[in-house]
C-alpha cells in the first residue's frame, strides 16, 4: 500500500473541511457516515449504459460510410466529418450550462432531459431521408450531439453516488461501456444496412430503415428512464461519498470556486492535456477510419465497419479489465502509463498494417490498439477522481472532456486536411507523434491518490477523530 506524507493527508481532509459541522449536526454523529449499497445500483447503471449507447451510436453512423453519404447528399467529406466533430464542438460550447444542470438538478432530471433531447433528434433524422435534406439530418445530429455534453460527465458521478469504494472504478468502466458499445454497434450495423448502391433511392431506403430503428429504440429507453431512473440513494454507498456530501452540506460556495481550485491543480491540468491527446487520437481514428481504410482497400466499407467493431469490442474488454485491476491494486499511475505506452505501440502497428495492405494484420492490430486506447478512456476518469477529490465528479469530468474534445476537433481538422492533400501516410505519422507526446506527459504526472487517502484516513481515524482533524485544518489555514 502506497504511503502518503502528512501534508498530502492534510490536503485531503482539510479540503473544504468535509467533516466539520453539517446542518447543525456534529460530525461525531455516526449517522452522518452511515453507508449502504443498494441493489438498484445495477438497474440505474444498465439504463444509463443503454441510452448513452444509442446516443453515441449516432456519432459514427455517418463517418463509417463517408463515401456513401457524400454521394447521397451531394456534400463534401468535410461536411460528413462535421457530423462527428459536432459532438466535440457542442461539448465545448455547452459544458458550463450542462455542468450547472447536473450539479443543481441531479442525475435523474439531467438524464431525463438528455434522453428526451436524444429522442427528439433521432426522430428529426427520420425526416431527413432525401438527397436535398442534409441540413435536416445535421439538425437532428446536432441535438443528439448536445446531449453528449451531459453524457460524458456522468460516469464518474454515477459510480460515486451509487457504488461502494471498491466498485467505483469498475462501475465507471461499465458506464463508459455505453459509449463504446454504441460506437461499436454503429461500426457493425450501419455499413450492413446502408450499402453503396448505384441507385440513390436504394441508399435512401437503407438510411430510412436505420433512422426509424434508432428512433423507436431511443423512445422506449426514454420512457424507461422516466419511470425507473433515480437520483441519489438515501444513504451513501461509501465513506468517501459520505464525506463528500458533508463537504457540500457544510460549505456554501459559488459555481466558479471549484473551477478556480481545479485550475491550480498542476497534476489535474497535466492529466487534461495527456488525456486530451490520447482520446483526441481515438476520435480521429473513429472519424477517418472509412477514408483511411478505403485508401488501400477498394469497396471496403463493411470491412472498415468490422475493424471499428473489433477495435471497440477489445476496448470494452480493456475498460473492464483495467477498472477491476485498479480497484484491487490502486496502482493508478503505473497502470495508466503502461496502457498509454501500449496504445502508442498499437497505433504504430495499425499504421504499418494498413500501409502494407495486409488485411488480417489490420484486424489484429486494431484489436490490440482498441484494447489499450479505448481501455484508457475509463482510466482517465479514475485518475481525474484521484487527483481532484473531494470536488464534484460532474465538474472535474466535464473539464477533462473539454480537453479531449478540443484536441479531437483540432486533430480531426488537421488530419482530414492532410488526408485530402497528401494521403493517409502523414495522418499515421501525425497520430503516432501525438500519442508519443501524450505518453511522455502521462509519465510526468505525479502519483496522487486523494480519494484513496481519504478512504484510508476515514477508516483509520474513525468518525470520533473529526474534531481533532478540523482543529488541525484550522491551524494549517492560519499558517
């Protein structure tokens, strides 16, 4: 078990004095740190996974058939790329109001609103099946993309509010599985339903079937969210969550105060950049996969979809494996550095396989790349929680995702332009260099575990030590 010095423990315990007085009750009251794990947590998690999966399903459904969509709607490949980049752009634009909504309205209403908007956007796309209605399909896609602002900041918060400390990383990994599952299904299903027919009417029929299917499924999920989804359990599932709630109860502060503290957290800022670069590369691969693969394999739309599927399925397995591993070992930094480096190796292997035009090797390297690059997605949330505890996961995760969406949007624009002008080779080189920079940044981060330190301290000292802790915090604040 990693030892922490007195200063680090004091930072964890003194952050906003979480164990001082809350609503007039002394923290020595054992009920304030009472914990209970509810069975319904798995239902809440499953509902979130399903509806977020149908949201991210729509992120990739145009890009994985870029050549078909450009023919049908008569638009450029850049316009199709924007159906993916919209998810990144709207996230940056709406992050502040979405964070405020999740923080003030809680999980239940945030998810009801998010799923409702996804449902509306899905039905608007049903009306866009005509070669002259690309603007209609983009409106529907934009509504679905806006929802991603809420979806991406919830996994860490949902896990913290419903799951025990020993299951938080695992629950976060499963939450992220919703995103990965949706993209994986889109990679597989979309090229099968929408084929590159010579007749545009046949392409339109495929698109119509796809849009109707998605809209009906999302509508059913929306009704289930309204009926079954709950906000916060009555009793916290862990002592770290109980301390975090006491912190919120005991301190009144403005919405900007935690953001100011986060921007003074050097480890967190370094993580934002390294995480942004890594997930930014993943966004590029997902957006340009169709174009990169077809540059070497003619009529390979379905193959490109299957390669994307293999990559995401391997990543889903990786997310769970890494989540369970860090839950049991708490080796956060060591795991993150290793996974990032192996993702770089996977990208190099994937690039070489496509350039050499060895199909079986492309599949194999995609599985290897997906296992580590997509698996890193959930690890980033856990590193974020460790660096920033006891701050609210909605705020910390929201800012973390701003970085990966900004990096992703910039990288897609740059790599897309390179693809048009010079082919796929400069794209592969650029992605490998980006991951190398991200791996070095990850290695430079400190091994900070504030959440684990709080858990160990609460277990060691007990609630009856809270008064002495508060006095120590007051003394340090005076110093």
